């Protein structure tokens, strides 16, 4: 797997990530969602450079122009509910894309909240055969949610290409995905990579619970 850590370069993306992490800015839910959306837009632009392109003719009112545009039949896929703002950012850029959704939630199997499992309940997707699948989820902690989402989407067909994106990943999550995809045909795009997970499997320093910060706490 190819790993792209966009925080290693200097760009406006780093400002949006910093605001996501800031406990004072986090109090504004609308800004939190919009910052994830902005990051999605930037990541979609960067990922568009890895697509397949060909030159096409465009008729203008005064003549004919040429434009090199991508040929990929894109499906943007995400995980409910935390993935929705990131998905929106990607869809703002790839506005002709089809869309796929899966519901996945994590739960603790022990009273101490140290052992985490992930459960898949719902999936809605078009046929993914021969498509370019962009699998986007804001937080890559252990990597299990992303892995299960990928396996769930495989029930809808085999994509020709797979690109994955997250806002913040843990190093453990990155290594888990690299083991899952050992070749160079899959790329994981990250806005930032953090070093560790805590005992509850949250990314540190991370930003907290992206779903709760976007949409409010859940029971």
C-alpha cells in the first residue's frame, strides 16, 4: 500500500486539521463539520491526480477546445454517521460520482472499555464492478472499521481501483491497512498520522469522537 501523509507538506489543509483538534473551536459543531468537508475537498483534489485521464473535445460558443479529464467511474463510499461531512466534501468535487454507504459502529466487549469490536448493520451501494472506489472515513484508529467496510462493499462487486482517505489515522491503523493491502495498487491518503492509541482505542492526540463532535452525543 502507498501511504500519503498530506500534513508533511505546508498547505491550508493543516489549518483545518488544527481547528478540528482545538477544544475551543470544537464547540462550534457547524464549523467542525465544515472543516471536515473542506479537508475532503482538498483531499479529493489531491486524489484526482491519481486518476486516469484522456483528452476530449468540448464545444464552446465560438469553437472547439480540448480538455484532459478523468475517465474513472467513481463511487464515493463512507461509513455512517461520522463519515458524512467528509463524504460531502468529496462529493462537492466529484459531483457526478455515485455513492455508497455502510453503517458500522464500534462497541466495547468488556466493562473496562479496552476490547473493541465493530458491527456492520446496513449497506446501500450500486454495483462496484470495474468502478473506482473512494472509501472515506474521518478516523482510522485500529483500522477494523475500514477493513469491515471494505469487505461489506465487496458484496456489491469488485472495484477496478481502490483509494482510501481519512482525516486522522493512528500509526497502528496505517500498519493494519498496509498488512491488508500489501501491494502498490491501493493508496491511503491521510491529512495527519498520529503516533498511538489509548487504552480505549482512541487516537492520541487525535481530536475525540468525530461523530459526536459533528452531530451530538449518542446514548
